[in-house]
């Protein structure tokens, strides 16, 4: 399993635990705070479900290269960074907007949303070339072998 897939899945599990604790805390009046319910759903759906989907799909669909690392999997790592920066900003700004309706918190929520939309675009850029038929993969491997053979003959 590629490192990027493992990181997505493990991070998703952390968000799952956080959302469960938040859901449990929401059942007790003395533990509730403003913005708790939207934050719970955001952590559950984006933090857990989305990260698990992204991680498993990056694992199950063959990648462009077998190399690990940031440069080789640039779009996947950008997806991870932007998605989690957006989630953390949302986690900070969501409760704060209920306490203080200042423009700073509203701006942070907008930045959070933009970051998460950018993550979705990066994810599509990463995954789109991976979705190929068997015939397309065969032709791609054949071209790669021919280029390698031609390079070795020189």
C-alpha cells in the first residue's frame, strides 16, 4: 500500500475518533459548545469518510509511478495537505463564529471551504489518469517497454 494511502486512512481514523468523541460529548449538556453539531458532521463526513475514500482509491487504482515521496505523488500530497488544512481551519473557525461573529472567523471558514474545494480538484487531477481500461493499460505498458528498449539500444 502506498504511503499516501496509509496516511489518508490513518488520518481518517483519527478524524473518526474525534467525531465520535464530539458526538458523545454532544449528548451531555455540560460538554456542549456552540457550533458542535456542524463540526461533528464535518469531521465525520469530510474528515473520516472522504479521507478513507481518497486513501482507498489511491491504493486501489494503479498509480502513474511506483515511486513514493512528495514529488512522485505531488497531486495526492497536495490533496492531503489542502483537505486537512481546510478541516483544521473549519475546526477552529466553526465554533468561534458562534461566539464572535467577527469577520475574521467568517474569512477563515471561506478559506477552509476554498482549501477543501482545491483538495477535491487536486484529487481529480491525481485520480483521473489512473482510471483506464485493461486495453489502455496494456498499450501504455507496451509503449513504455518500446521506449526503454530504444533507449537501451542507443
